[in-house]
């Protein structure tokens, strides 16, 4: 049951989203901004607390995450118009792999770093959809698969994979609208939330990562 809570709770948490038309900054960590509340990030605990703190990486402020057999995430409810700003930009780094896990199974649903994009199903939560960009420890970059907990509603994309070096920052750009269409066969025009999670509750190991600014642009 604790595994199912990871996906269900993130989807169920959505309400009263902020509507955004223009290019939008979701997480401006470099400026030390991690506001809590209706317009900021909220903590969702599933199995113990992953530690999230702003810290310095050289001269840059980033969001640092440390999981010790735990699973909690940060979620920001924000309605983004993908017809205007479909490109998600972010940077991230993991400090080590969770080797040997079968990430396509419920017991292997651990990731050193992942970012969720969520479409809220409203009064029909079974219609909610979640696209997960993950830094996979055991799968090749570019591969995609159904989430083991909610295969119809959540899809996984290995933005980075087992061959990518750890301990180094990587910048990412993904067309979220196009990725949703490939994953679900639907033209999704809006998303309602963005979530971050570093989790290792299934493997009972430790995982650490860092996240840079997260923002949407037109191109």
C-alpha cells in the first residue's frame, strides 16, 4: 500500500491551481526561493521524510535532496498552458545509483531523482495522468515504460539512464506536450502540478540528488 501512495497522493493533492499563461518559473532555487503555501512547494510524505534543503553548489544555490530509505516529495500546484509554454527546462545531478533494482516493478519503484508532470482528473481522479522524467539507475536513457503502480495513469521516461555519469550536472529540455502525446496518445493542453521526488523506501538504501531551476518556455 505504501508504494501506491507515492502516485495516488501526488495526484490527489491537486486543487486550487494557479493559472499561468506566459513563460513560467516553477522552482527558482538559484535565488533561494522555495516558498511554501498555495503558490509554492508543499511536502507530501509517503514513507518517511526525504530531506530537501536549499544549499550551495559552488556559487549557485540549488535544491538538495537526501533519502535514507524514505519517500517524500515536493509538489507545486500550478496550471501551465502547454499550448503556449510546452518546453520544460531543468538541471539535476545524482550522487550515486540505486543499482540492481527492476524499476518496472512495484518493489523497484525507487529513483535518485525524478520530476512529475501531473494532469488533475478533478472529480474523477482515475482520469488523472502523470508523466515522470526519471534519472534511471538501471535502464538506458530514452526508454519509457508504464509505471508499475498505476500503469494506465502514469508513464515513466528515462531522461537520464544507467550509462550517464553520476556526480555531474546535466541540463534537460523536454517538450512536455509531445511527450504526453507519445505516452498516452492524447493531446494534453495543460498540466496542473509539478512534483520533485528523491526516494529509496523500497530498497531501504540511501540516495542523494540536487535540482537546479525548473521552468517552462515557449521553445
